[in-house]
C-alpha cells in the first residue's frame, strides 16, 4: 500500500469505515450506550436521599429524573443527524464531554438548581451519544452475521443498563453516597475517550451538507413540550391550562416540523424518503409501542411494587432486578444471534412480543401476598426472554441496508421512537391506574392493571410486526437486506455474481 510523502494513508483508506478495529468500536459503543441508558433509571432509588441531602421540595423532586429524559428525548433527532454531517467520531467525542462534565457538576451540587441543570445537560449529551454509538456499529460492521452479533451486544447492554440502574443506584446510594451515581460517569467518560482515540469510524469530516436548523428547532421543541406535557399531566391533571398549552404547542411545532422536512428543507433532518422504506416505517412504529412497555414503564411499576407493596429497601429492590439483567444479557448475546441465523427476523419479533405479553399477563396477577418468586421472578423469565428475542432482530431490520449517509438519521429516529414511546407509555399508564390508594392490596391491584395494559399492548405489537419485511440473517453472499430492493435495487456485485452463477450452471448442464 502506498503512502503520501507525509507518511499518511490515502484519504480513501483513512476514511474507510471498515478500517477501524471492530473490537474497539464494539466495546466503545456498548460501554457508552450502557452508561447513557443507565442514567435514565439510576436515580430512581436515590431520590429520597437526594431530597434530604439538598432540601428538595416534593413537587420539584421528579425533575431530577425528568430533566434528563426531557432533553434526551427532545434532542435525539438532532444528535442523529449531527453524526451524519459532522462525522460519528467527532460527534461522539463532543457527546462524551457534554455527558461527563455535567455528571461531575451534578455529583458535586449542593442545591437543587445546579443538580437539575446538570441533569438536563446530561440529557443533551446522551442525545448526542446514543445515535452516535449505533452509527459507529452500522458503519464499522458490514451487514451479515458480524453486524448481527454487534447489534445483539449493543441491544443487550441497552436493556441491561436500564434494568441494572436500580441495582447500581441502590448499591452506590447505600454503600457510598447518592453523589456517586453521577460522579462515576466521569472516569467512564475518560476511559471511553481513550478508546475513541484509537477509533477511526465513518467519515472524519462528515459529508457535504448543512444541518437543518429550522427542522431541528421544531422537532426538539415539539418533542420536549410533548414529553413535558405527558409527564406533568399525571400530577397536574389533563385539564390543567399549562398542560393543554404545552400539548397544543407541541402539536403545532411537530406539524411545522413535518412541513419543513417534506416541503422546505434542502437537507432534511429526517429525509422523507426514509419513510418510504417499509422496514424503517413499520420498524419504528413497533419500536415506539415496545418502548411504551419495556424501558421506563416496566422499571417504574416494578420498582413501586417492590418498594410500596413488598417493602424492599433500595438495595433489595435493585437486587430484585438482577434476574432481568442476567436473562436479558444471556438471551440477547447468546441465544438471539444464533436464532437469527435460522429464523426470519419478523418471526422472532412476533414470538418475542407474544412471549413478553405472557410474562406481563402473569405479572398482572400480583397481590400484596405474592412474594418475590411468584410476583417478580416468574414473570421476569418470560418478560426477559421476550424482550431479548424482540429487540435485536427489530434493530437489525430497521438499520439494515441503510446508506452510510443516512445511518445517523436512522439511528436518531429509532432512539427517539424508543424514548418517546417510554415517556408516552409511562404517562398513559400512570393516568390509567391513578387513584387515591394507600393500602398494599389496593396498590398491588393498581400496578397489576398497568401490567395488564402492557400485555395487551404487546399483543398489538405482535400484530403490527406482521407489517415488517421478511429478512433472514443467513450466512454467505446470498443474504439481502430489506432496503436494497426498495431503495437501491441490485448492486453491481450482486448482478455479476448472478451472471457467474448462471454461467456455471449452464456449463454443468451441457453434455
């Protein structure tokens, strides 16, 4: 291989997404994705300690969690497109700074204001990092079994990060201090930056194009107001003027975003042509609905059940989630990639949805006397198996066949669907089971109703998943992604391969 006089490799080699070390890319993406998802739930069991330490008013305490999720959901689309235009590596490093520095500030906060501001800044960093981690994987690993295994690891640590947030939060809060649930992000961020220095993924300077600022402003503001409205509707009431104004403004802004993207923007934040790809349109619809069951809603109601009904401590509640974490990792990392070699992805998504539905149906039967084995562990097996079967093939279906120039946009859209689904699902479920109940039996009934609704939603997910395109992750050169025929047609390599195969068959058929 020839080098220039300066000793550098040619630009075509330096910017080749396959030239980076795949192991480093996978480790980096998984470590950071775990950290980002972990911070969604890690503060839950620490809220009482935070309240007494900093003097939070009860009405302001939910903002410790809400400030993070609001900015996280609101800026994901912008973060995804930034990775396309500025380059995944550059955006990733910027996201690490945006996440790690506020973590340090929040961990050292002595009053409520700086802590809430730090959590909001953390959410902005997470919105930049989450799409970048997935973009790093899709631009490093070519489609096929290797990408499937990489996506399986990324998906498994995403699910495990949320499930283990309560455990890690409980351990750190009881053994050290609540401050360490934030301070620990700083050394992790430094380690990730060291790994990123060895990484060369995607185009270093991004691609030609401009960031769609009007689209970014309307999408971010609209999603943030939507998330705020549904999060505050529970305590304030759906008929509260502030909630009605926030939801109305969100509707206007999101309608403006659609208009900008389809009619006005030269370089849209989310190119409308992506929605003509069935895998992206149907896959994100399924991801939105799945986020309303898994992720935040499941953790939230299970945490309340273990603490309010079973009277577990913060550490005991965290340990109660350990089976979810271990099963999800095992199924996601070991079982699902093997199954994806032998079964259609759509079949696995449907099977996973129905298996998880059975688990939530079992979970809905909880009572104040259920105990851990029948009230948590038994349902956890089915829920974790179902989630492990569903998420990896769904992620692979949505991201397969996507051109490198659109990888960040698709990653941001998928993460947005998941986070908005979680926020909307939690608000809707909280409103559905709201009531002035204080006894353990009444609380168990209310939480059981929430799990029953989740079971029904997963049955709907199974039905919607039939709209996904068939895709099989088989070994060898015969594999095709769902987007290729819909957007790009057969590649020259595929055509030449078919021609060679036809010639071989013709020669074998001659006497």
